[in-house]
C-alpha cells in the first residue's frame, strides 16, 4: 500500500480481510498512476460537477460516504443480525472504491475540474470496475462499484450495494436539490 493511498484512506484499516484491503489499496494506486489528477487535486476539486459552485471536495464526500455506509451496515447488523447478513468488509471496500473511476473521468483545466476526454465516453462506474478487476477485486465489490450510481437502477443490487448506493446519494442529492 503506497503512503499516498494510506494517507487518503485511513479507513482501509476497517477492512479485516488483508487480501481485500490490499486489492482495494492497489486499485486506488493504479487509478492515481493513470489519472491526470494528483492527490492534492482530490482534496481541492468538487466531488461532483453536477452541482454549480460545489465547495465540498472529492475526498470530503468520499470519506463521508465510507463512514455513513460503515455505520449503517453496523447498525443493520445490530438490529437485523442473521435475518439480513451484511459483509462489512465488502461494504467498506465498495464505498472506498465506488468513485475511483472519477480519477479517470475528471481532469483539471486552468485550475478547474472538468470532464476528461475519456470521461466523455466512459462514466466512473464502468472505469472503476475496470480498474478494480485489473487488481483482482472480488465480484461482490465490483458489483457495488457498478451499481452505486444511476446505472445500478437496472440491476438487482445486493444488500451491500444498497447500503453504499444510499450513502452516496444521501450525501449528493441534498446538494443537487438546493
């Protein structure tokens, strides 16, 4: 795990499965190596280009999604137990990775985040899955990446995918609807 990825994602330590933690970190390292964005950019650019003058950064949004998904999953485990099994490792890895494709979808031009040439053709759920598959990320996590956004409305989401999807949208829609 690179120091850059460790610094961006202290939440990786929440993933108990060492192999999944490593593959999640490797996916982020691969994305950073292929991205026109830097780590500093991720702490400056808005998390979405769909909200005019959005001041919430990419990493503020991403880490919020991970925390909300994790706490939601733990709460569901507490109250539902075996009646609705939830894999916390899959939730955390999926939440960390769901927007990793934005590192290819966005770029900075004249100091401003814009959709990249690549991003005009391939949205982040697709590029995110591609990056994750290259790193051997399990199918259950790739499903979350693929299904977290609107594209996921056309498939049957797993419980873990619903958790990440809702954590992502509850931290997006209030900004979009202002």
